């Protein structure tokens, strides 16, 4: 390859610089935030950042979605989650300002059938997994288990919904109405 066709030389080097937000969650669900290496305190000192205010935190660090940021969440159990919160493009915002007719909105609005399950015994601020049971299996003699799911069951056979506490281990289960 001659020098004129070398892609590394023909394209200018581009640098991406995203602000980094590190969220460290303790066992009580209280979050400590650092933004580009500096502490990022909550708006009011008497109300710490907690899981329930995670949306408010994302709005604050992204300046209400006008700035793209990288977020790392370090859970107290050692797990780490990373995501990029994208800024809303101005062109998209301008299009959304023009309100479509009520008839057009109604035609394109999805219809939802909602089922609610509630339970107690969870740790305040704990992440709760909402799960749909499609089948059951039995534990083996060594304490392990294996689950097989026929993908057709995901549409045809929903029998139970569960709330599972990721920290407390609490499981609340309820059968779907027939």
C-alpha cells in the first residue's frame, strides 16, 4: 500500500471526550457521585442521592439532556454497569414541538394492558427485578438447576409474575389472572 492510500494518514485523528460520572452505591442505596473526578453533591445537603432519585441525578449530570455523559454505576456487591446518556438533538426537539393532530396521536398510540404486583420486605432503595415465569424446573442433587425456555412460551404461556430483591433476596410471586 502506498502512502497516498494509507487510511491512517488520510483521516484526521478524532478525539472523543465524554464527561465521566462514577456512581458508587452503598448497601443502603445511598449513592456517592463523582463527575470528572470531582464530587457531585445533591442539590440539597439534607437529601442525599438515593436510587429513587436516579432519574433526577441523570438529568442533573447531563444538564437536562443537553450534554452527553458516560455513567458508571458501582454497586456495593461489586457489580458495575456502564451506559452513555445521550444529549437530545436540537433538530429532534424542534420537530417534537409541532403538535400532531389528536387523531394522528390516537392512531399511533400503543394500547397497554397492565398488571400490577406489589410486595413488601425489600430493602429501601434496592433494585427489584420484575420477572415473568414461563416454566419451572427442579434442583439437582448437587444444588444446581437448569432452565429451558421455548421462545413460543414467551407469548403464549405467562402464568406468574415475580418481584425479586437483588440484595434482600425477597421474592414476591403472584399468578396471572385467567
